[in-house]
DNA sequence: TCCGGGATTTAA
DNA sequence: TAAATCCCGGAA
C-alpha cells in the first residue's frame, strides 16, 4: 500500500474527512505495526465555531495550524486522547480531521469513539506533530480504495454544542444497511 | 495560582 | 438520559 501524499491533506478539510474513509492508519509499536481502516471522521475548520482553533492559535491547538498531514492530539475531559490529522486548503488558517472510529484489520473489530481510539493506538499529547506521510513515523496513513457513497452516511457532528447544523461527520456502514437506520 | 471548559464514556 | 471524570490552557 502506498502512503498518502501531503497533497492529499492540502485540500478542504471537509473533503479530506470524506476521503479519509477507508484509508488505513498504521501504528508502529517497536518492531510490529498494526493497521486500522478509518470508518468514521469529523471535519473541524478554524472558520467553524466548534473547532478548537476558532478563537486563534494557543499552545494547545497549535498543531492545527501546522503542516498538513501531521497529527493533532488533544485531551478531552481530562482523560481521553483524541487523534486528528491536520488538513486544510488555503482558505482557512487551521483545520483537522478527527478520527472517530476504525476497523481493526487483523480482527475485523470496529472500535468506536475517539477516546477509545486514543487508548487503542496509545497516543498521547506527545504524539502531536507526527508526520503521517512518512513511512518511518510512529503513525502513518496509507491509501486504500475509495468507499462508495452508498456506504457512507453524512450527519451533523456529535458531542458539540456549536455549529450543529453543518454535515461534517462521515460514517461508513456495511453494504445493504440503509442510512435511515443509522442516523 | 486558580478556575472551568471540554470534538467523551459508561452505566442505568 | 445523566452523571462521573480530571487535566491543562488561559486568564488573573
């Protein structure tokens, strides 16, 4: 499998969130590497009140302003480390895609919830600024076939109180399951 | 130094 | 549906 190039992330954050579905996150643990395909994402842009970067750069969110294709990890509710990949085009100052659910390739298990993913991948705020376009990084992302629209639900983002109208959450479901059952 | 927000989780 | 949870950024 091929690494996703930096140009993949240098597009509108919402587009990248959509296109990241089905792509593979690889986590290197010493000599072994584990692979997870992404099945749920949300987009956050600095022109969006729900984004951490909405009020400008701070020491917590500064990774969102950094190079695209790098990680942004933040702590939520004091305990959960949540993983994002920085992605934006030139229209915004900052932006990233939150990884909300993955499929563990080895077992086929679906892991839902950004906090659980942080735990599973053992990421911490020390894992900010990791370049996921580099094969030797602890975390990197690989290309995979595009997931057809018929298998994707598009919904408002969850867990937030601002900008709940935009449809910036993308969820992959199995074939043959209707959107209505899932939303 | 201190206060409170917070892109969650879990249990009932 | 509601309560627990607690670190850390940002302001004072």
